[in-house]
């Protein structure tokens, strides 16, 4: 007999099934709660709400575990390529060599964007934030592929759209950067792998050859894998909600990019490096900034600290911290920001305020230092996150559509005025 949860309301006991996941996570299935009791649940920020059942990513915030399709993030970051991970997330299994080859060539086939899209870039001011440009450009792809407006038209069309997105994202992201510095756009070079091609489009110039540094390409590969999925976070939930209305995939992913932009989510990586620079320029007094973060009268927070689900450590932060040391050493860079970051981490981890609230460095704390070392401009940090997260967003959307999930539509508890009569303007 499976477990049942009992809820007593107005003297009556109602029973609800308990759902158990493959990693023994438990949930009370309240999908019939309103129909049977007239009550809804209230959970602002969805801190206790499971919005779906998913077989893509498992994470255990207490133990600091993160798995994609059952494979540990540590192993994937060490041994896989980003495209392999993208295939794994999308299809549920690691690809064989021939599956990877055919996936890779399909992606390469679609790396170019329509020439007319170049003209869109010209209209943006040079100071435009690349996240604003990227989310608009991704949505604009829908105008070039009207045949994909119906996301369920055919299996083949669905796959083509997913591949087009994966292929064009690095091109559009690199062009957003080139446009911001008013440099000529570089076309994709399909001799390169996914990460190297992005670096080529970011840094090559028509006048000179650009050699991709394998250390940089390897670091980028690792960073993208670490960001590739993270179950029902803010941007992924946005993707699932927007997609649930059966909006096309380009519009849906564009919404995810916008959600990611916020400083409490993916935008934190830009904020972290700006914070470290601020502390450095202020004389490097880490204790002073830790005190500010603890002061409830002061709006300052330690960016890159804290996480909604990781309450012990963020396994991605551990991997990134090591990668950060490796990259800086291999590239012979001595960045004072790294010293400040390490000191900040040490002070905060020993501080009662941070200990009591389980605040640990998250994935964004060290990623900015690597991005800086490999020459990515600060405003592009969140764009890098978006490139990494894209296969996760697409996989979650694919799963949702395959499961035929209903349109996302939460309820509310109304706290406004009860019914009242209209008052003529002269009498207000
Ligand atoms: N610095 C100082 N205090 C903090 C911080 C921080 N970075 N984060 C949380 N706190 C404090 C809060 O003030 C609160 O204290 P209180 O209980 O005394 O009121 C307590 O810790 C709990 O914080 P909440 O904001 O309620 O936690 P929540 O789970 O809602 O938020 C979040 C998580 C948004 C990540 C938060 O920790 C934060 O703002 N961190 C900084 C931004 C950041 O790094 N975001 C990236 C997250 S990772 C990602 O999205 C990829």
C-alpha cells in the first residue's frame, strides 16, 4: 500500500497520494486538492512546490549532488564535451560516436544566421546590454522560420528547431559582442568544435588569423557543461510556463534568457566580478564588505553567495574553483580578484551569519574570474551562462511537450478590496 498524506480541514480528513521519485524524493500530490476540499496551497517563490515530474536532472541541495540523466556533474565536467552533454540532456542517453557525429554535423549545418538579421544589430546602440540583444535576436528567429511557429507541427520540424537554436545561439551571442565594440562580424568556421567556434567568432578579425588556445577552449567546455541544466530554477520554470501555452520554441527560449538576466539568477556572475572590483578599488577590506552584507539596513548582498536549493555546498562551485586555479596557472595570470574572492569566501564561511543561513559560494562566484581570464568581457558573462543553459532549457521544454503537460496557471489568494461601487471622478 503506497503512503498517503492526510489533511484535516473543517473537521474532515482528506487523503492524498504520496509520490516518490527514483532518488526517494517525496511529494504530496495535491492536484485534486481544490476539487475535493475547495482549498488551494500558498507557497510564494514555490519553495516547496514541485511543478512537474522530470527525468532530466537530479539535485540534492543538502548533499551537494548534481546529476544529468544519472551521470554526476563531476564526471561529465571532467570527461565529456559540451555537445555530448547537450545530446545526453535532449535524448536521455550518451551518444554513440555515430550519433554524436550526426548530431554535430546537424548543428554545424545551421550555424549561420540569415543575412537580414545582421541589419537588426546595426539598430542597437553600442551600449546595449548583450542579454537584451540576445533575447530579442532569439525571439526574432521565429520571424525567419514561420513554419516553426506551431511547435507540434511535426517531429522533424521540432528537431530542426532545436538544432537551429543550439547552432545559432553562439553566432548571435558573439555577434552581440562584436556589435557592442563595433567590430566586423565573423562568420562561423565549421572546422572548429562548438566552443572553439564561439571563441573564433568572438575574437577573430578579418585582418588577422586567430588561433584558439586549447586551454581556453577546454575551460569554456567545462563551464558550459556546469551550466547545462539545473532542474526547475527560475529561467527553466519560465521556459516551461511559456512553453506550456504552446508558444513557439524561439519565443519560449527568449523568455528563459530574460529570466536568467536578473542579478538574483544568472546575472549574478556579472555582479560578482563587479563586486570584487569594487572591493579591490575600495582598498580590499573584505571584513568591511562582509559586515555590509550582514547589515539589514544596507541593501548590499554578497553576490555569488547563497542558493535556493544548495544548503551545504554547490558542487559546481567546487569544480569551478579548481578550474579557476588551473586556468590562471596555465595562462600565467595573477589576478588580484582571485585573492579577494578566496579571502571573502574564507571570511564568510567562518562567519556565524553565513553559517546560520547556509550561505555558500554558488556557481557564479568563481565563473566570472575564469571568464575574465579567458578574455570574456564582463557584460557577456550572463550570455555565457545562457549558451550553457540552452540544452537544459530545450530538454525541459521537450520533456514538457512530450508529457503533454497542461498550461501553467497558478492560483492566488486575493487580498484586495471586496466589491465596491464606481465613484464618479468629480466625487473622488
Ligand atoms: N548576502 C547576504 N545575505 C544573504 C545572501 C547574500 N548573498 N543571500 C541570502 N542572504 C540572507 C537573506 O538576507 C536572508 O536573511 P534573513 O533570514 O535574516 O532574512 C537569508 O539569507 C535567506 O535568504 P533568502 O533571500 O530568503 O533566500 P532565497 O532562497 O530566497 O534566495 C538567492 C536565494 C536569491 C540566491 C540569495 O541567496 C541571493 O540573493 N544571493 C545573491 C545572488 C546570487 O548569487 N544569485 C545567484 C544564485 S545561483 C544561480 O542562479 C545560478
